[in-house]
């Protein structure tokens, strides 16, 4: 097996080479979580924010790193999901279920992303993220969510493909996934 060469160390990422492969390694141990959330009036909760890496505004579901806050390095993914949902959207949830974890980009990164489904949402504040974030919250009727995303793509927004998996999980997740979170 080839040795791993570290090309660069950053705060959240490390660039590595193993053999002919170059890849990014997440330095935070928990990976990331994406939250599938539906309001009591059947609207899907999306967030919009500037993403410097792609130099565009992106539409996503609420998401974030697990264990990225000082003193909370061993944070459980469902606790991170609750925290990110509240920070970004202003919604708290009564229940949250784990669906699955998988690679975000298996050919380029070691990062994994867990999908969680938030239930029984209640508004606590306007959302918008933490200091330094400028997050806009969108609540889109579930029946037209895929069409809305396609329209936004046509307007030049970057649409995270995982959103379509999230929409699928809204319809089928409780039947497909009954596992425990790691």
C-alpha cells in the first residue's frame, strides 16, 4: 500500500496524495450532516448562501459540520443536526431521525454526510446562521419543490444535487430507513 503524503494542512481540510491520487481529507472527525425539514404547513425548508469555493449562491438543505465547535468534538450527529437546523433556519424540532451516512464526493474527499429528518418543527427565530454567515431561508411547498429548484438553477443558482435525495427521503425515508445513528 502506498504511503500518504500530506501536501497541505488547513483548519478544516488536509490535502493528501496517495500514489497517483490527490484528495481532501476532513480534519474534523464527525463529518457533516444535512437536515431534511418540513414545516407544519407542508413546506420544505431550504437555505441559500454564498459559497466561496464555487463563487456562487447555493441552495441547500440546512447542513453543517459535526463536532466543529470547541469542546464539542465528540458531538453526536443528531445533536449537530438540531443545532444546524436552529442556527440556519430558526426552527427547532420535536424529533429527529437518522437515515443514512455516505461519502460527499468519494473520488475527491474523505468527508461523509449523514442525512437526518427533522419532525414537528416550531419557529423560534428568523434564522440566518451564526456570525459571518448570511443565510436566507426559503420555505417551498413540497408539491412544487423540485420545480422550484429547477427554476432557481435556470436563474444561475448552484443547486446541491443532494437536495433531490432529500426530497426522495421526504416521500420514502420512514419506510426505507429505521437504523440508529452512529
